[in-house]
């Protein structure tokens, strides 16, 4: 194996599945049974048909293992289609986080100043706390959470990544 | 059983779990094995400890079944703590959606006009398509998707709900 082959990459898979009980359990079971890593997972109903759901999964592995994951997802029975979005040009990936910060004085002023810089919005506040809503790539959210850490971070809830391809066509259009 | 008891409600659970392989599979397995409904599920690492993850699950059921779900989650071994956020005052719930709309002429103008009204932002565009990013409660996202349907909706990726309680305290602070 060359060094290049052993390099770990992060890929985003978009998966169309039957919207039936147990499907999500089977997809996640495939990852846990084989020890594949899940960095992020989101599920939603699709626009066209109520009985089809879209799962976006971000996984980090070597290129060979990522190709195994794609192939095994493709063979799973409730799966209609799988696309590796990371093979498309700069896929659109966004996540949302709610971030609670408690504090007064300078720390509070600084938290609000940083939230402006990151285009976060305040969705709940009292004299001694804020809840910020922020959206962006994961790296931006990570950076904002790290900056809030010394300013009175209380808790964070993140959604994980929703992903689409660029351009006019749908991910699963042939 | 009284009529009131049979009424289906939607509750949001916030669950702290060990961040180990297979934990998500076990939590989802509990829902699928017992036929409990999952409307939305999101997972993220927590702010404090890298080995603890937070899962937000929205489920619709009768109050008795919702209480069963809470109790069974609480008994699951990798689960540290469970809170039913719907018992707190107006929990903060937000999701993000990426929405691709293709079209020209009046439909395109109308799609852009509606995106302004819903405070959606354009994150990708050509002369004949837009990708909108929108955040809000699920009902707002549902409404926007429904409005885009006749205007050239191509596809939608949604994250599901991230949830926090209002006020200064963390969900799991006693």
C-alpha cells in the first residue's frame, strides 16, 4: 500500500432509501458492524415521494475503505441509490448549531461581537446568557464553538451536515 | 383509555450517550424494534467531553408511549441521561434545509421573492437555478418547500432538528 492510499479522507454520501421502519437502523448497522466511522448523519423525507428518504452521511477513511462503504451501501436492500458527493465539484455542505453561552461583563460583550463576525443570530437571551444560531460548514461551526469555550459556553446542539451538489441537476439525475 | 390519553403528541428528547461505535445503532434499534416513530434525529459531539455525544430525537406518539420511550432510553446502557424537552417551556428547536429550485422567468422571480420573505439565503446560483439555505422550525421549512414545489423544486436536503432549552442552564444541569 502506498502512502497516498493510506491517507484518510472525509467523504459525503447521499443515499436514497425506502422510508420504512428499520431502514435507518440497517444503514447505521452496516457502519457499526464493520467499524466504519460516522462523522455526521442526517435524514429527511424527499421532495418527490413521501415513501423515500434521503440520508446524508459523512465518513472518514482511506480511499479504498470509502469505496467499500459506497459499494456496500449500494448493495443494501432498502437503498435505491448512492452517490459519493465528494467526487462532484465542491459539494454544498451546511450544518446548523445552537450554542448557549452564559456570562456577564467583558466575556458577554466579546461573545456578542464574535457572533456578529460569524453572522450568528441570537434566538434566546437574558441579562446573563445568549443562545446563538449559526450555520455554515463544519469547520466554521467548530471555530465558533472553540471561541465560545472560554467565554462561558454552556452547551451546544448541532444537526450534522445536509449536502447537495452544485448546479441545476439533482444528485440522482442521470 | 380516555380520548385525551390517545392523542398523539410530538416530543423532543435530548439524550447524552457514550461516543462509541455502535451506540447510535443501539438507540435507533430500540425505536425500530418496538415500532416507535422517529420524525427527526440528529447527533453531535458535546462541548465538554469528546467521548460523550448528544442525540436529539423527535418522536410522535401518545403520552403513555412517549413516557415508555423516555424510560427505555434511560435504561439503555450507553445512555447517560435523557430529558424530554417538551416538558420544558417552549424549547428552542431549529433545522436547516438546502433547497434546489430550477426555472426561468416568472417562476424564478417568484422563488427569489419568497426566499426573501422567508429570510432564506442563496448559496449557489446560475441563470436557471438557485440553491437556498433556510433555517427555522420544521413548520417554516415545510411551508417554504411546499411553496417551491410548483416553482421548479429539484431537491431538498434537511438536517432534522437541533434542540436546546431556554434560559441560562444546560439541559442536563440539575
